[in-house]
C-alpha cells in the first residue's frame, strides 16, 4: 500500500494544528527532501506524508529494543515533559536538561548509562548526546527541523522540534505507536491521556 493511500497516524489537520509541519526560514540540503513548499513569509512547510511515514518507521525501529535500553534526550525545554511522559509509559530512560559529558562513555560517572539506541529532540541542542552515541556506535533517532544538520543521525523524523504543541504531539504519537507495536496496547487503542497532557507548561516571564 502506498504512503498516500495509507491512513495517517493522526489526521493531517492535527499535524497542522499542532504546528508539526511548520519549519524555519532556513533549510539544509538534506532536509529539503522533506519539504512541501515555501510559504510567502519564507518559512518552509514540511510534507505531512513524509512526517507520518518517518514517525511510523522510527516507532517500529524503537519498538524492537528493550525499553530500558532506550535513552530519550531533550535539552530543549519544551521537549522535556514530553520525553518524560513517553518514558513513564514505555519504560525508557529520560535525560532532560543538561546532558552530562560522559553519560554514555564514562562508566565512572554516577549517572552513566548504556543505552542501545537514543531518541533526541533536536540535533543542535542535544549535540552532546549525539556525539557520545556516535562515538560508541549507538544508533540515533532524531526529530529534525528544516534548519538542522544531520551528521551522526541514523534516522531522521522531519518535524517542528521547537514548538510546545508540536513536541507534545510527536512524543505522544511515538509513545502510542511503540506500545502498539510491542503489543502492550491493542492495535487500535490509544493512550490513557490526550496529546495535550504531554505539553510543557508555558514559560512564565
């Protein structure tokens, strides 16, 4: 069945309403393949079908690992709550806030861990985790916006990885699909909460 003919993981309108499809005004060469068009204000629009396809591929890939050997990383504030919410339900390990150098490479560190795969929120802000995973040969799955460089990323999920609502929906979908693929919920079952529950609170100034 073609990607076009297959039902999306969530309705296309929800991807748009959550802002998942909205890129930046910069697009790297690799990320151009995932774009649909450039808006009049210069912002790139990502292709819903390609976002959905990569989410499906990534969830299937991650579901093959022992959940306790999956590290989910988010230095970016709006990704921290979604990452933790995913890990609470899947059983993976959340690394939020600052990534301590050596966390994957220095066994003498208090918080050292040995994941088999890493999911990151943003290749730029999570570059310490990417560098360490690459150094020891751990595959890296990443949400990547149009302006991201993808060196040392093994599987790219094109998406707005900066927005509060977008990151909540992305992590919610990933959580649901991993649990479905692992048979921990039914193939048509959803999570115990709607995606808005994954959303980080607004920053107070």
